[in-house]
């Protein structure tokens, strides 16, 4: 395990990593004392949790008829809460995280109400961390860094919602300084940090794939060591995310129960049977050659024709294995694809996350991946806390030095018409304000997908902005291209593959005062501003900037993608 350096700051601080999962949520933290080596600890006591505690609570909420949150997390498991929820017809909300996925970005989601449930972690820290816990919290509350984890497939829109939620929850003020205290890390990268801190060793020319198998998503990231002395890792393939987590096994089981029990006296018990399968049978299932049992009722619940005896249903192991198969197939397909794209040979797969604890899933993947020449391993420690612990390590240790762009980025523009270009001739031209012939609907590629990016590396293209008036401000839309074309050139070709990544508006009032009027061939006066669009992708958030020269000095308007959408 790498040696962590003492905290170099001059004031006490606190790092909180929050993992809001599809089925369970957790939190880890580290106290930052000047000159002291930080330690990563997990929150193991939450409101309404049974004695003994756990590192996670259910990602479940209850709303009353007025839309007010009435119970959160472990509170939703209390018998009194369940009874009150039924009597007062509260709405139970679970699996809500999936509504934030990119494909459902139009679906409204008040995710901040889930984050509002997280400040009880503060109570845990106040009561158990230090004898003077409350005074400690008061002294560091304005310097707390929050690390929020999210699936590999989430981007600026999702980060924007999460950051706004954190601000609405009062975790940080709605200011540039406050928003800078809210950081993001992908679940794949957080899992890598967890594995490194739990003994992961990789040879310099060896590639590994981290598979974070959670409740809703399966996140895959491929890495290799770029510097063995400093434990610096580089991403060697685009990260992947597929919706094939453990909840989809449960969904498959429910379909089976509904079909089997339709028209019988047990039809109304399907939700209860599914819940029991999810909480016990699914977790214990090991072998397709052995039957499984779902205990859901009492001794009087008996129907041999339905394989129900003494309140439990018998299910052939081959049927249960069938529930798992879509998730297994999705993982195998994603691993094969990442291995194919990786810049270095992949020999090892590391499986973490709550779904990784499934004996059947691990054995099945081990057999199938073994046939492909891949070995698969699980950390010895609790794999369900990998993301929360890894989120803290992401802030403290910063092991990843470069990442791979998942998509291509650029802007819509017009380009000089070239008579020698057949496509230009087919499309025709228009006269610009400056009087030049231009072809429209061009895509200016700034960063190509699959490119490996270091943290400080910039990608920029020069552009010219024409206007009949002095430019008090200018706006550029950064587009994201998700298609298969490696060099996309036209936004009206494969147009469904383009989407807005962010919109950058810059104040150009000062530079506009220095612009010299120009005249086009028809005698009209116009103004021209030369500028660059600059993109930085090295961290886990995209940064978009507009740059221009003002009195010989480069000026920039800096904008985070996640704060714009």
C-alpha cells in the first residue's frame, strides 16, 4: 500500500465522500490535521439504524401527500414508519438515481432531497470523532470538501444537478468558492483508488480493468501504471457504464413470480416475494445445479403445485441463474470491448461494488473471463464501501494522472468556402458579414474521442466572431458528438449524435471598446473579434473557456461544464 504524505495545509479541514447509490448509500471521511497523515474512515452509524451499524443505508425515501420527505434511509425500515406510510398513503421512492442518467435528462428529479438526508453524517462525526466534536465541526464547516461520486456514464448535466442539489442542501454556499468545494469522481476511478489502498500492485506494462458492479450500473475503467515509483496511473481506454446492476436481477425475478402466480391466491404476494428474494435468496445464490428458496410467509402458506411449502417457494437453480444472465452478458461484453480498445494488454479484472459480493456472479465471471485469458479478483475488504472510501482517496492521493476522452467535442461554425471541395460545392455558400464566402453547419473538432489527456493539457481552436455592433458579450455552445465517425465535420450529418455539453457566455465589453471598425466589400461597417475556445478534460469535470487578447495579454472566461447546464 502506498505511503500517504502528511497534510500540508495550515488549518484543520475535513473531506466527506458521499456515495448515493441506486440501492444503498454510504459516506466516508478524513480529518485533515496539519502535519498529520490523513486516515480514511467510514460512517457506520446513521439515524434509526439498528445497533452494530453498517457502512451503508438504503437509498429509499418516503414522501407524504404534500410532497414532504417523511423518512430517509434506515428510517424507512422501521416498522412504525412502514405502518404509518401505509395508513397515510405515503409514496415510497427507490431506484430514483436512475432517473438522472443521461438518456433521461429531461425527467425531473429532486435529487437534492436525497442529499438533504446526508447531514446526519455530521452528527456521527460530532459525536464519535473527537471529544470536542461540535466545536471541531464549527471550526471546519466552511472548509469542508465534498467529493460526490457518480457512474462513469454521467457527465456535465448530471454533475450540474448534483452540485445544485448540494448547494440547495446547504452543504456549500452558492458562490464560486463554495462550488469549488464540491468535487466529482467517477465510480470507476474511486474504485481504483480503493483497490490501490487495499494492496493493488500492477506491473508497468500491465493493464487492468476495474469493474464496479453496483445496484443500478456496472462501471468499467481500464488503467495501467505510468510511474511505479509514484503510483501514478493512466487511463488506457474510454470508461464505460451499462445499466445492468443487481436491481435488474430482481426485476427479472419479479417477471417470473408474476407469470408463475398469476390468477392464484398468491398473486398479491408477488411484491413481498420479490422483496424477500432481493434481500436473501439473491445474495446467497451460488450454484445453478442447486434449488433456491424464497421464504415469504408462514406454515399455512402451502401450494405444492406452485412449489410453495411452509411459506417458502422453491425455484430451480437454472431459473435463478437465468435472472443473472443479462447482467453477466452485459459485463462480459463491456470487458471485451474495453480490452479491445485499451492501449496496453489487459490481463486482470478487479471486481468491486455491492454486486461483486454475489457468489454466483463472481464464479460465473471467473469462469467466463478465464476462457478469454483474463483473471478476476475481489479485494479482501468490504467491496460495498469501495466508492465512498475511494472518493476520499481520490482527494488525498490523486493516483490518476491522465484520462481518456469518452466523446468528441467541438463547436458549430461556418468555414471558408473552398471551390475545390466537392462537399462545399454540393452545399453551396452564403456571404458573411465580412463579405467572405462561407459554408454553414460545419463542426469544428476541438478534442477527438479516445485521446489520452493529462490533467493540465489544453485543447483549443481559433475562431473569428463577426458583428455589425461592438461585442458586449459573446456566447459559444460546446457540442458533444457520440457517434462512430472519428472525424465528424458536419452537424447535419448523424445529427442525432450531437448534444449540448455546455454554453459559455463571456463578457467582452472591454475588448470591444478597442476593436477597430472594418468595412466589407459592400461598404457596411462591422467588427471582428479573434478568440479561442479552450477545453480542459484532465480532471473528472470538463472545463470550457473562451480566450482572447486584450492589450497584448490573454484574457479568459472560465466556466465549468457542470455549472452551466
